[in-house]
C-alpha cells in the first residue's frame, strides 16, 4: 500500500492514519460522520514566540485582553510526588528541572466567563501548544495565499505583460 496520508480527525483533532472503515484510531469515532461537528472550530499550533492578533481565539471578536497559558512539565519525581518533594527540595531547584511553554492567547471577556483556555497538546521540545480555535482566528494567524491582499502597484496589467 502506497501513499499513506494522515488527516486530522474532526472529533479529536488528532492527526491520524484512518483505519480501513474510516474510524479514527485515537478516539474510535467515524471520521466521515460530522453531523455533530462545529465547522467553525479547527486546531491551531501556536509557538511560544508567536505574536497573535487582538482577536479572541474562541469567537474571533476584537479584544485587547490576553491570557497567559502555561504548559509545564516537571521531572517524573516532581509529577509523582510533587507535594512531598516540595517539602524537602527548595522551590527554585524544582523549577530548574521543569520544561515550560508560555503562550499569550487573546480571549475576550465573554469567552473568559466560559473558562480558561486549555491546550489540546503541549509540545515541550518545539515550544508550542495546539488549541481548538475559531476558523476565522486561524485565518488571521495563518492566512492562505488567496486570503492575502496585495497592494494595487503589485498587480500586473495586460499592458505590463506585453511590454516585456
């Protein structure tokens, strides 16, 4: 079998190689059954260094409010015995053994009432997080070439082409 293509499951937003019956191996849902899927929601990988536009990630309305989302991962010892370890090891020493990812995510007041943003996935190696976002917000962050507008002086005319 050639040409294995991974696709994003519309239910769990995980990139998978679907099973023969189009079932997602991650969530076991039928990937072709999208009747309960909100088409306005998509996944977006946000790097720690990304400067995001002032629009709510959830509803795409203008906002100047940003929330700090932290993904941190301590050592196995910290994760297993965190409260006990903190009694014997200074806090600063524990923080040295953690890997943190920080993202400033725009969130309007109305969406904040629904809860804090939570990443779908945190990639500590590449320092990014994956969130479920409004499709129009994603277009603002990652515009496709057809979405981009060009200044009038960048558009060639038929006269310019014949003059070459």
